[in-house]
């Protein structure tokens, strides 16, 4: 396998040679000053040092010097070749054609197996299709290539909260969200995923504080109803009764964003109902009966 010398290591090599030249000159001058009458002797000594070291330049790897320029060029070339299929996959995904999106992302990865945007795209397709095991696997692949990838961390936090057991893992969701928040402290979606994980872990007061901050700072304006949903769970867990008025406001906001039926459907699931305090469940059942039309269509 060929090795190539990077510019930083080339500079280090030159500096090393110059240092060797002047050290040699200094030693010779101390031993026999008459040898260094003019500059020509230093030039001769420098040429001698280069002549001695030249055969070893191609073996710099033995000294721990990594040569990467050609590898970087090859990687960049592969990424450029992978880009068209990745872009096509993104277009298919936006259009809702997950099968074609998956095919395009895979073609992109054939050109460059380490092209993380295509791996992330593949993971997001599985995420949308609720194939959470494969989504987690692909998000982890992204993190192997880029441990601080905010997108993979953010989406992992979501998957670990919405997946069914045994994949559901609020602790891992919290870890992923906290790591993502170190990179972007005010990202609304990540704060929301952290709050969901805290609710799942029974840390309702912490969740409530985060959710109130999201609402007060308007960090998720289009998803405010889901923030209110988790806030209702946090308050319920703290013994503060959830009112029909509050749920009505939540539903009104969801209706404005075409998500009323999704909210009602979520409240209708037994596992979601169990997230509320036992004393709040009869009132929620009453709310569901009053708005059961949303289970069929997003109109009353």
C-alpha cells in the first residue's frame, strides 16, 4: 500500500532537518571552530544530513508519522460520487416513497460506505417506517463515524422513547439527548425528547421545568400540542390534576396543525393512558368520548 506525506508532517520533517543541521554545526564549531569559516560549510553539512535521511523518508510510517493526503483525496472523490444518489434519496423521502429512498441511499453507500449523510438517511427511513431496530443500528453507524453527530443523537433519543420494549429505553434516550444538548443547548426537539425520557423515568419535576421552558421560549411552535401533552403527564405525575380545559387547549392547537386525530389516538392507547396518574384517567376517558369523532377524521 502506498503512503503519502501530509503537509503538516512535511513541515515537521523540514524543521527536524534544519534543527539537525544547526546542531551539527554547533557541535563542529565547538570541537574545531576552524572548520566553519563560512556559510559553505553549513550548506555542506545540511546536504550531508539530507543525504543521510533521504532513504528513510519513504519509511516515515515506522516513526509514527501517518500520511493521509491521498486518502483524503480518495475519500472526497467517493463522497462526490455518492452525492447524486443521496440527493435523489432525499427527494424520494420527502415525497413519501420510502422504498425508492432506501434504494437510493444504498446506491449512495455503494459509492462511499462511510458517507454518513446516506447512512443517516437510511436510518430516518427505518425510523419513519417504525423499523426501530434497524433505525437504531444505522444511527449507531453514523455515531461510529462522527461521535458528535447531532442528528443521530437527536433521533436516537426519539427512537428510544417511542419504540416498544425491549428496544424502548428511557435511560439511553436521556443519555443521547443530554449529549446532543451539549452541542446545541437550546434545540427544542432535543429538549422535548429529554423531557419525555424524564417523564418515563418518573422524574416529573425535571420534565415539567424543561417543558415549561420550551413553551415560554416558543422553541417548538409547530409541535406545541405534544409539548403540552407531555406537560400534562408531568403535572399528573406530580399530583396536579389535568383539566378538561387544558386538554381542550391542547387539542385546539393540534387541530390548527392537522394533528388532532393523532393526539386523540395517542390518548386512546392503553400504554399512554397508564402514563397519567390513576385519578386523572376517568377524566381523560370522558375527554376521549367527547372527541371520539377525531378518531375517524380531523373534524368535529
